[in-house]
C-alpha cells in the first residue's frame, strides 16, 4: 500500500468529522490516502510533514465548506502549494479535485475554473473514485516527459542524506537530468544544479563540527534535526531558454516553524550558458527594474483574503509597502524563470509579507518589459513581435500599481 500513489486530503479542522469518513472510504477502496490526524504524531514537524506529503501527492482532494472559506488558516496555504504544483502538470491532468461539503459554500477564488464535486450528491463517492482513477492512469505515462516540440527530455533523481545528532540533519534534493539531440551541452545544467545541491549538503555536514549544547538525545529527533528539502518543478522551455524552479523548505532545529523559499536556474540553449542574473538580459536596467516592480505590485496587490462573515468587502492579502520593500532591487528578483506568458518571479517566506500569507509567484508579461530587453534576448524569448508598452515613470511611479500604465503601444522590428 505504501508504494501506491498518494492522495492528499486537505480540509479545515472544523470539518474533520465530515472528511474522516471519506478518508476511510478511500482506504477501503484500496487507495493510499493521507490525512493529518492519522499520519502526524506528537513531536513531528507538522509543517514539514504536510509539505512533504503535498509534494509526494499524485492527487489532492480539497474539501471546501462554509467553515473553510471563513477561515484564514493552513488550508489556504495548502491550496496555494497545490496550485504551484498544478502549474507543473500536463493540461490533461486533474491533480486537484475540489469538493464542496456544503452545497452553498462560496468557491475560493484560488480554485476558480476548476470543476467542483458535490459531497451532498448521492453519486459523490462514485464521482470521486472516477476522478482519482483518471489522474492515476494519466500519471503512469509521465516518467520521461518530452517538453513541447523542443526535443528536450528529462528525468529526476533524488539525493538524500541523514545524520542523527544534536542537532542532526535530514537532507533531500531532487536533481533534474535533461537530454537533447539538438543541444549537445544541455547536460551541463545538471552539473551546475548538482554542484549547488552538493554545496548546500556540505554546509549541513560541516555544521556537525559545532554541536550546540542546547540540544541533547533526550529531545525527540524532530526537535534536534535540521531539515532541508528541495523539489524541482518540470523544466520550462521557452524560445531559446530553459528554466528550472526549485521549491525549498528548511527548518532549523528548535525553531517555531520552517520556512519556504525558491531557487531558480535559467539557461540559454545555444550557445549553452547560465543566465545568472535577471538584469543581465536588459539594456536599460533602471527602467526595466521600475517596470517589473510596478507589474509585480499590481498583481500581488490584487490578491485578497477569503472574505469573512464580518467583512464588508474583501481585504488585501499583502501590504503594498511590504511588496515594495520585497522588490526594491534586482537582488530581490533573483528567483526568475522564463515562461510563455512572461517572466515569473518567485518570493519566499517573509519577502513580500508575513509568514502567514505564504510564498508567492508573480508574472511580468513580456509586453511590459520588451522595450528594455537586449535584442538577442528579445528574440530568444520570442518577444520581438509582441505589442509592447512604453511606460512613463514619474515621481509617484511606485506609489500605486497604476503608476506604470502604458502610454502607447508599438511593434518591435526584429533584428536583421
């Protein structure tokens, strides 16, 4: 059973009596279902264990009710993590199955566009099993995925190492292996990424030389274990670039909670080299930074808390000043990947808001920054024919998300 694909059940604590029977139902059907009340024990790092289960899940069933939509708790973070993983999946995948426990419950904006199942429907059990079987059948054919028409294939391996100590460490990292008949040096990216992973592992090993007297073997292992977990998304191939984004989780032994962050790698395919900084792709770095800051502010400011019963209107999830502080320079935009929609910038715990709001990813469309790109990158990112916006920056450019609205549109003439 433990080797069977994992099905993660997400719910708010108040709904446990209503969700537990469906957990038992899935177990009776022979599925490897995961629910916190059955799998978390005293002394475990629950935040890490939940994230580890989410990462391992082949499918996530999210139970939504009047209780959950009125709570600003961990279930919202689980939804965000699930949606981040959803971006890695094929369009035909289900991956997330949202379920209404109350037929009149409001559907969270985060799940808009997904087909909900109704737990009050007499046929719900059958519908749930059918959705699960669809996903599990689809994932059987995804081991060596060829991305788009690029001819690039990939697989993953895992590096794990554990040392029991005071404190010890538990280290896990996925390594992507990319292959291509067209780009002969593509395998270098695996060496670069593996070097980064091994460097982090050596940091944990060297920490064994300076054991803290505060820790002892009288404590539970989870209390005296440093944790570092790195999971990589599918490689993103766009134009003449390939990007890989890692989701990181780390926990310092004895801390109140773990933290979430990102590490990204972007490469130019031919000639093959690493694009180490985002500013290096721009001719006009100053205006490019201002345009990106404005776009990120606009997108992140639009995110709202789920509306409570006492709220007259939805409240912003993030403080605009915190967003500005978290995007103040190029170093703050260090975690980037290139996609078909634009440049995605990832922000970890505390970067654009308090811990409770979680991690965030913002997309800057190419039309917002194409005017500032170096010609070779404009072509490589397929931004040479987009209608782009030329923003006007005034003294109040960053005081509102509308400070960078386009003054005019024009087409870029491709280089000869």
